[in-house]
C-alpha cells in the first residue's frame, strides 16, 4: 500500500519542530541553515511582482468600468481604514492598560545607539506621494514595492477594459500569466517546509530558547491583543454579515500557518488567493482586494506599531500624553500604508515614530531579540485580516458563493 504524502501544513509543522530541535542541540552548525530560509524568501519575492500585477490587472478588467472600480475601491478603502483604526486603537489600549514597558525600566542612553535599521522619516506628504506613484514600473517591480505596482495595475486594468476588443487579447494574456504564476507558486511552496526549518533553526541557535523568558509578559500581552482582534473584532464583523468565520479560518489555515512560521504575510499571499477562491469569494474581488490589502490592511503590523512605540516609551520612562498618542495613531494611519508584509518592515516605521516623539531609537534593540516571535503573530494576523476583508467585500458585492456544506469549527484541526 502506497503511503500518502503528508499535507503541506503537516510538513511545515514538522519543519518548525525539527528546526527547534536542531537549533537547540546543534547551535554551531544550525546558524548556517538560515540559507534555506533565504532561498525560500527569494523564491517568494521572485513571484510576488508578476503574480500581483497579473491578478490585479485581470481583476480590475473583469470589474469592467470606472464606475464599478470606483464603487468597489471606495468600499474596500473604507473597510481598510476602519479596520486599521480599530487595530491601532486596540494596540494603544492594551499597552496602556498592561504597561509591559514598565517591567523593564531602563536608563536613557547617553548617546544615540545604532539599531541596524534606517529610521523612517516622520509624515511627509511629498515623500508619500513619490512612493505612491511609480516613476518607473520596472523599478517598482524590481524592488517588489507592492503599492506602486497596485497603482500602475489600476490604470492599466481600467485602460485595458475600456478599449474593447483589443483589450480582451491583453486581458486574456494576463489571465494566462496569472494561471502560470499559480503553477509556479505551487513549485515554490514545495520548498516551504525547508525554508521554515532553516529559519527556526537559525533563530533558536542564535538567540536560544531562553530569550523568550525575559520577554514573556510583553509577548503574552501582544498575542492577547492579536487574539482579541481576530476572535472578537473580526468574528463580530463576519457575524454581522452572516459570514461563517470558522469556516473561513478552516480554508485559510495553511497560509496562516505559513505566515506564522516564516514571519511573512507576503509569503502566504499566493496560497491565500487560492484558499479564498475555494471558500467562495469571487475571483475578480479576490484579484482586486487582496493585493490592495497587502499595502493598506496589515492589521497585525499596525497594532504592533502603536503597541511597540508606547512600550519603548514606557521602558525609558518617557511619558506620552493622550494627545501625543492620538497624533501617533493618525500619523501611523497614513505612513504605514504600503509597508511590505515582510519581516522587520514594521520596525522601520516604528523607528520613525520614535524619532518623531524624541524617544531613544536605541529602544528598538529591546525588541530585536524577540522580533521574530512577535513578527510571526502579526504576520498571521495580517493574513486573517486580509482574508476577512476580501470576504466582506465579496459579500457586499453579492459575489460570495454559498456551499451545500461548509467546514465547521471541527475542521480547524490540523490532522
């Protein structure tokens, strides 16, 4: 009897467990295993630009006209903005209630210390517009800057739909490209368990399992916030629209685990597209909303930005008034748009906030040791948040298909 090959989710779990074991017992050799993670992340980055561009062009073209694009676009951005405000507020409320930074009270540094990161600038409208509109689409694709790609694809898709018969040839071409890219994605995903193994082994070998003990309070409070956002906020949103939340989680459990284990919501994007279509979301809505979500709807990352900024201020005993915290929330609401869904991207934005409020940027060193653990949670939350957003827009547009049987909460089991 031929043995059945373990599912991708089982392979990823095995990679995580084996990575912990190897990283703990073979520290000297395990640190070099990060090359497996590097290879996997480069493979992911290789497919992001052509995949995002092709599915978004097809999605916009299928919408058909400016009126439809505008209607769906306005609904999408309104949802994204509302979810972002809730995520930012939740991070602020929790960090002020539990005050995790005060458990680490440290002295202010005598001079600026390097964090190994380039601080992002405070809010600058000119810089934001320059980042929003690509001077060269080839350059944006080469750098995997999703937001400029989305802007160009928006213009390209609407133009392709408006020229009639000639545009259909181009749309058909990009539809074929998107199918090919999904096939390429399947090949890349086959390497995921090795990538996860290498990433976990290298982190455990370098930092040790014991690195978690000193930060257990911070980690637990942040993960509490993520769980509240997913199982309270997102659940209530789905319940209000009669969307089966646990059924949706069942469909996206593989991309969520992939995002969690690689600490990259971007790594899970191709698999999320497939999962949402299987759940019943319209192809044109998925193709339009999900790529936008990776620039405008990173809920876990946005919660982390307010949480981490105030945490560092508390650690240095630097008071932040209510008005300052509200100002921070509003700035982050704008400056966080377009950040990549990749590891450590949030830290760059946080560095800008620390500089803006005259909080020692060296405070980021407090987080770098456990950022991998925190990044895993926020990346997984980003995936769930974008999945719910896509499902909500599909529901509003009357394009969420129904099934005779939907998986229930028991289907969430990983075996």
